[in-house]
C-alpha cells in the first residue's frame, strides 16, 4: 500500500553512498528510510556525512544516473526540510 509499505535504504547502502562520494540521494518514496523506521539509519548516515536527501521525487526512471540537478527549496525559518521544485538538466 502506497502510504504504509514503502522500501527504504539500508544503513549499509547509505554507507556505500557515503564512501562513493554521493552529494544527494533521491527517492520516489515518502521517506528515504523504510516505512515504520524508528531509528532512521539512512537519514542519520547520509545527513551526518553532509549528503542531501530528496524524497517523493517523480519520474526518476526517466532521469539518467548522471545529470545536473537544480533544486529550488522554500526558505522555511526553523524548518528541517522543505518542499522544492526539482529540475534535472539532461543532455539531449
């Protein structure tokens, strides 16, 4: 079910992305961590390494692995996240 059973990124996969120098990790799910997570291993691993997290992206299957991402977040004072307009620049 969409709102109650999405997959997540494991701590091991998150650590691999840190080792490989990822700058942002995106997901088409509501959270980068699996549904029901209480310890948030992906969030904690990625954010502690300074890696940005993007959640609830659409049409990720149409974006090549390497492209230029522009993200335009709202400036929310005191917030820990923000809705944003995400634009991928892709070579044609």
